[in-house]
């Protein structure tokens, strides 16, 4: 999160949370549609993780991040994407 916006976060916290969770849901739904993960979807997941890295110890991110990391690790290990 940009430092300039940090002071305003308490006003927009709930909508930011909703937006970030909905973004993750959209990425996962895209993967689930064809039941394959491609390089673009892996990049979307990596970008999502990077954008929310500083929140990984806060709820609900502390419950979501392990699953996202496991999915990325599995995708890299099995190389389903090209």
C-alpha cells in the first residue's frame, strides 16, 4: 500500500478488504473454469500476493495466504501452465 494512502485506510478499510477478496475470488474462478492454471493466472496470483504481503498476518489474509502459496507452489512444481 502506498504510504500516501495509509492515513485514509481507516475510512476505506472495509471496501478495500471486499475489493481484494473479490479480486482473489475472480482469479480462482478463472482457474476453476477450465481446471488448469496458466502463466497469466500464476502472474495474477503472484501480483495479488505481492499487493497484500503486508497484511498476511491479519485476518482473513492469514487464512487465505497459505492456500494461495500452496497453489502457486503446486503450479510451479507441476508446471500446468505454459
